[in-house]
C-alpha cells in the first residue's frame, strides 16, 4: 500500500470517520485534530457509540478542556 504526507497535498481536506464500537472513539478524534485533520465525524449523544460515531457532547467537552475550540456550545 502507498501512503503520502499531508504536505504533499496541502489543499486536500482531511476528514476522519470512525465508529464507536470500542468505546474509545473520542481519543482518536482528538489525536486526529491535533495531527491536522480538518473535520471529524461525531453523532448526537443519544445516537452515538457502537456502530455510530463518538458522542458529540463528549468530543466537544474534551476538545474544550484541551484548548481546542469547536464553536459549539455544550449545554446539558
């Protein structure tokens, strides 16, 4: 298989999609953002986990705690 670095295609947006089957879906999304991902998928809390995406509420809370702005207000 071939791989390339983001520097080879700087204008190509990186969008990360995963599933919450392991229950650890938030951590890889945070790492993806820190590594330069432009977008990550999340699901509304009541529909998240297992075969869906990580919880948006959890992702927003952890992002804000890590100093990563989301533009989303986490009210609950």
